[in-house]
């Protein structure tokens, strides 16, 4: 199978890879770039465990071909923390107890970060809507929603 040379920016670093035409972005991240925070839950775009931010929008990386990402900017869960400090959504999900087994957490964090990037003051309805594609079998969502609210409130406090 022919390989395609692609260049993309992942968590602020320029990456180059030779990928087959059928390799997904999820496979590229996990297998070639060894960014294993992004999880393979269903490989069908149903669970949200593989959510990443692609050019500013949350996407299921299992449904995007790596060759489609040539020139793209990607943020994975590994790219949320900066300078040794957790992203406010990471801190809030810990403080609110929104993590149990943790398998879904990377996708939820990314979906929440994408929401807060486009809407720093979401309503509870908007939070629920943004997280609708992320399945969690452990927490029951209430603590996750509370964490997104806390992260939004923290951003408001920092802006003052």
C-alpha cells in the first residue's frame, strides 16, 4: 500500500508522518506519535473516547483519515496542560470527582475544552449538548457537568 507524507501540528509541535490511505487519525496519534491519551472505544464514532480538537472543532478521531489532516492543527488531551499546570477543565474534573475508571475522560475533557473555547459561559443545556457524544458508564454525568461549570467560573475569575 502506498504511503502519503503528511505534516500536521499536534499539541503545538510540528509532526511529519508517512501514513497509508486507510489509517485513521486515532491510529496515527496512538501508534505513530505515541499519544495514547486518546482512546479507542468503539471505532465507529459512537462513544467519544477518541475525541480530539481538529482545526478548532471536536471530532471523533476514529472517523477521520490521517491523510485528511495534512496541514491541520490537532489538540489531544496531552496538549491541555501548559507549563506544568493543568487546564482548568482538568483541575475541575478532579475536584468535582468526575473521574472513575477514566477511559472516557480524555474525550470528555477535549469536548469540554472545545465548548469553553467557543463559549466561555455555557448554560447547563449547552454543556449537556456539547457532551452528548461522550459516553460514560461510570460517573452519571452530574459531576462532569459540575466540573465544566466550575471551569467556566474559574475562567471568569481569571479574567477579572
